[in-house]
């Protein structure tokens, strides 16, 4: 074949260019919609395993609610159970929503632990084993109030989300 014969054949046309560009556009649109679909699903979908584990963890955390009436040893055993339940919840995390639930469980647990610490400190103050100035007491009361309020809100939100 000579060069002149090869020049008779059109190797690349406008039609070929349009076909290639349309395939590229379709692939781009599918990838774009897939990415944002997966992102939205991850933000709003709580997996079945995480829901089950989070319910158990929330029940164990709620068992700490009567912290004042529990002995130190009983509180420690219940707190350890709640810690292990929150840890197992962390292992069940698959989506972004699962991560949010796990963080809320951790904050709820921290609130109950802080309530117990406040009760123990109050007992030590009454026994005269712990002394603090008025400024220290006021600052601590303000931070404890904030912690208790946030923890209570997280627990309420979790009850709504998991039921």
C-alpha cells in the first residue's frame, strides 16, 4: 500500500470523537453520582451491627445512672462492662453515622463517670479529706454542669436514634 492509498481512509472523524467523549462523560457522571450516593448513604445509614451493639452499650451505660446508690466496687464493675460495650461498638463501626453514634456513646459514658467523680469528691469534702478554694469550687462546678448537660443531651439523642 502506498501513501496515497492510505490517505484515502479517514482514521479519525468527528463521529469517533463524539463517541469517545460521550463514553467519557457517561463514565464521569456514573462515578460522580456513585461517589455522592455512597457519601450520603454513609452519612445517614446506621448499620444493623452497630445499632445492636450500640443498644447494648447504652443499656450498660444507663445501668450507671444510679451512681450514688452503688458501692465503689459495683460501680467499677458496671463501668468496666460499659467500657467494654463501647469498645465493641467502636469495632463495629463501618459508616460515618456509626462513628457519630460511637462518639456519642463515649461522651454519654464520660458524663456518668464525671457524675461519679463529683459524688466521690463531695464525700471527701464532707469528710474533710479534700479542701478547695471558692474559686476552684466555682470553676469546677461550672465545668461539671457543662459536662453533665452535654452528657445528658447525648444520652437522650442516643435513645431517640436507637429506638
